[in-house]
C-alpha cells in the first residue's frame, strides 16, 4: 500500500519579496504626499526584512499599508511581516524595522499537528524540525488536510512543499 505525504512549512518567497520591495519603492517615490519627506523603504542587512523610514508614525503606517497591498497583489500573505517592533523616532525621522517571519517553532508546529489530529484521524502529522510532515494512504485525505490548514487562521504564514 502506497503512502503519500507533504510538508507544511512557514516560508516566504524571496523573489516575490524582491518584487514587493521594488513596487513599494516605486509607489513611495511617485506619491505626492511623500514628496520632500524622508519616506523610503530599505532592506534589513541580509534581506530578512524591510526598514521603513518616514517623517512620522502616520507616514510609516501608510508605507506599511502600501507593502500590504503589494503583497496581496502578488498573492503573498501579509502574515509574513513581523510588525511587533516599536517605531523609533529620532532627528525628525521615524523608523520601523519589519523582519520576515519564517520557520515553524515547536509551538506553531504543535498547533498544526493538534488541529490535524483532532479533525482528520486518517492523516498522521509528524514534527520534523521546522516542518510538519503529513502522511496518509489517501491523496484525498491529504488534500482535505491542506484545505483544513489553509482555512484555519494561524497567525503565521503557511505553505506546502515536497508533495509526494
């Protein structure tokens, strides 16, 4: 009897993030209400997030809104943005560091496995490092598991890979 599986991961598409960065940068430079202000977006050191710079908190929130819209237009989840850091204000500039959320820690993986075990008894979820491997004898059960995970509102981005 054949078994089928897929991996549930929390990753973001680096190429799409480059596109979102370029589109957001272009819109910021073209917006009339940002002319003559320090409004800009930049990469964090190793492209693991965005550094948003603006004149005040309102401008920072406007830029984050632009980023969210660009993510949505590229079919990416805005849950990838870690907005927990505070806005830093100095020298008439406000700065917010927004890192990208990637990787499933143990708590997040346990949330996924508990959901699958409680709802779909025929699938077997296993935590393997930063992924949750879901195994079943039926492809239909795996597709049901994917739909269940996608429909559940986790506070972190979810994607699937390694479908066998």
